[in-house]
């Protein structure tokens, strides 16, 4: 019976630790997301720096 209780405690500690890591990762991503200082307001980061029109020839 003791073994089952110890396993439950171990599982619970692992679950709590995983939840802490997930929370820390969420906060880190949230902070990184807001630090796009290289873009103008309203500029789409996926297409930033793309120049419309003919492209330069590929180097042989």
C-alpha cells in the first residue's frame, strides 16, 4: 500500500513541475512576441522585407 502512495506523490510532483514549466514557457513566448521592434506598426512579419517586382537573377 505504501508503494502506491509514493507513486501518487511522485506523479503529482511531476504534474506540478510540468505545469510550472508550461506557465514559464507561455510567459516567455508572450514577452518575445511583444518585442518585434524591427517592424513598423501594422507591418506583417511574414512578408517584411519582400520587394515586389522582378527578382534578381540567381548566381550561377
